[in-house]
C-alpha cells in the first residue's frame, strides 16, 4: 500500500497561476477575434497596438509583452514595428493629445504658427505633456486633412481651417470637457 506524498497532493490542489493582463476582458476578446481574422497572426500586430494604446494610453512593457505573447513573436519584434509608427507611444500622453500637422499643405497655410501658439499656450514642446497631464503636444507630418489646412487632431477629433487665434478657444473647450467629465465621475 502506498502513501500519498504531501507535496504531490499540494501540487494537485494548487490552481494554475493566473496571468494578469494589462487589458480589459473586452479588449482581450477583441484581440482573440482579431488574431483569428488574419491568416498570419503577425498581421494583427499594428491594429492590436493601436487598440492597446487607446485603452492603456501608451505601449508599456507589460502591453508589449502581452501583445508579443498573443501573436507568438518576440518583444523585440513588437518594439521594432511599434517604433516605426509615429502614432504609437512608449510614454504616457496627456488626456488630450494635440497633434498639429506641419506637412507642406498645413505649413504653407500657417501650421508652424499654430504649433508655436499651442507650444506657447501649453508651455510644452514636441512630445511634451502638461504638468497636470491634461494635454500633450506633437508636431506631426500629416493627418490627411490637406484640403482643409491648416489642421490639427485632438485624440480622434479634427479641427481644420485654423488660425493661431483659434488655439485658446480649442484648449478652453477641452478644459471644459475635462471638468464636465470629472463632475460626471464624481
């Protein structure tokens, strides 16, 4: 007659270690569906990075590791691809990420002056974040609004046919929106 080994019994009873994900269950499910959509899992990499950044604010080490695991590639492969795209961030951005186009169409119609006004009003430069974390500022090459130049994008909102005088009003509207959001969540 054999006796049960206490160590073996403890191992049997131990539940498998749960891996913590940096993503919500909804985003994790979206990733699962996205990976199935493509014949090669790696093809889902850029959309996954964009969705992850939308949810977490930036591509942290944990995000990169989890995306690499889900696709079956190395973290270095994920970083290499992510570093190519200027819209992907490795540091937190402000709640409202202001992207000012200074490509040729916007530049010829005052894009640089608009960027300078944002820089002056916010007190930060390219890729800077305001001390309160409300705004970040980026100079970008193109946001695809050449016919309405000069243009900016704040998160996913476009503002076009601008002049430097419009900048304080745009910032005030987002400050008010942040206050309203704060009041709703209080």
